[in-house]
């Protein structure tokens, strides 16, 4: 009996999983990767450690994808975090749980994930062709018949489009999948950066670059109205801010900026204390250290790099004795500590984003199989779809889950 021929376009997280699952379903599988080797984005994700998934339950997981998250219910019901962890363990890769419910390889090395996939695909006799860019998908009478590369035309019965997004182009994610999908009649929701650092109006003081704040709260204001609040980490960069809280908020920021709305961030540097408790602490500190200069007292409240900014924005003289600080000045400091304001001027470019928002419209994809409702035999998986989640392992799980489902569906029958 002739095996079903499946071509996977793209060797990232979704493509690798799809290739293996299509082969497991009994198909003859060829994976096409435009770069010298597959999995380059996997190897650099999570600062080279690769946060593969999160311990959050399904309902919470879906919430991290916003309004489009419900589309993932079918994929997650078939292959979710427990199945993913079992997959890696069964294939010899130890995984460990870290803070924030994030899972990483125990070795701390992202390339170990790629090695695990490549070993698995080799055992399944999946053919991998590197340096093989796809220029077109052949369709006849609404049915996939083959894939055209610069080297040759490959006949096939099904295609899984898993080309990734358009962020980190050096890894091969250059938006090819959007062009291919559009050429086949699919609607592309405008792509834009997600999980991207932000630039601050007026820039960042030089001494702040590299400072990482933990246990802070960040409030997002759009046109003066509070939109969201997150607790966690914020990193100062030479041009602005990044870190987990900023990356998670950045999707809303990007959309607001494109609508030319005013965006600001209010940072609560003492999120663990209410205004009343923080005020009581300031009173105690000023009374206890009444002979010391204000700048010296600040060293017990702030990282050294933040002190010049505090002095500048509160306008309290650095050499003023703590015992001479007026109630009005104390309240000014209190409000600054609880609401350091950073006005956002713009976001960083798409090439610096961790993931891409937008992509192939979900209205044209069957969530039960991830098959196109426009072209029979064409399946979609991963970031090429109009799906993007928060930082914390959510996006990679979505890539693995959609890759699993698309691969199973494409390889069956």
C-alpha cells in the first residue's frame, strides 16, 4: 500500500513536531528547512535555555492568548503540557520546573531540545532537506499536489505550513508563510510585533541601562485610562524598557501606538507595601536618620542607579537632611515610589520581537484538524497562524500542540 506523502515547510518547533507526528501516523514525510539547519529559533529562545511550556491549567493557558485563545482548545485537548513533558522524558530529555510555572531542560541548554527532535525524526525515517526554500505550493482543483523549491518540485498529498512568523529573521522567520498562504487565497491579519521591548520618550538615563527590577508592579495607561497591571520584573535597556512585565504588556501597547493613542507605564517600585505602610516607613526612616542627607537615606530604599532619577524628578535636594524633609516632600517621594511614570514613544521593530502578532486568519482554518478551509490537504501550525501568547512558555506549547495536531491530521488517511 502506497504511503501518504506529507511535506512539512519549516523546521521550527511546530514543524519538527508535525513531521514526527505525520510519520507516526504512517506517512512518508519530508521536512524542508530554508536555513542551514532546523531549529535555530529554539536554540536561542529563553536566553539559550528554552522555556518549553508552563504548568498553568488549560483554561488559564488559553487566557494568555487573548481573544483568539479559544481556537487552541481542540489542539490542547489532544496534546497539552503533560503530553509534551512525557514526550521529552520518553525521548531521554530531563525537564525541570522553575518559578513562574516555567519548564526548561534540566541541562539548561536549548540545543538539547533540538537534538532530541532530530534523533526522534531520524528514528522515524523523516527526510530533512536543509537550505531548501519553498517558492510555491502547487494546487489543482482545490487540492494540494506538490511543493516547489528552488531545486525541484516535490509531489505530495498534504502540506503542513509551519514557517514561523517574521520576528528574528536571522533564524529564518522572514514571513514566507504569510506570502505562501496569501497566494493560496488565505486572509492575512496584519502582522506586527508582540513580546517586544518599548522605547521611552526622552530616553533612559545612562546609569539605568542594565538595571533589572524585581517584585515591582507595572500599570499600563492608554489615553490616561488604566488598562492592565502586572507584577514581576522590569529591565531597563539603553533605549527603554523590557523584561517579562513589559513584554507581556507590549501587545496592547503596539496596537495603541498604531492607533496614535497616548501610552504610559506607571511603575510601583514598592508593590509589596500599601501607600499607608510605605508612608509609615518613610516617616520612621527620616526620624531615625534625621542627621543624614536625603541621598544617603535613599540608598536604603532604591538601587543606586535609580537615585539620580529620583532626585531629579522629586526635586528634593540630595544634601537636605532627612530630619528637614517636609510632609509635602515626603508625599512627593511616596507618590514617585508608587508610580514612577514612563511615557512610551514607540515599540522596537518586528525583527526584535520574540513573536509575531497577526498571521493567517483563524476563520479559515478548521480548529479540529488545522486544515485549510480553502485548500484541501493544506494544514497550518505555529506562529504562521493569527495566535500569540504571553511570555512564559505559552507560545512554544502552542507551537508544539498545533504542530502535533496538524501533523497527525496531515499524516492520517
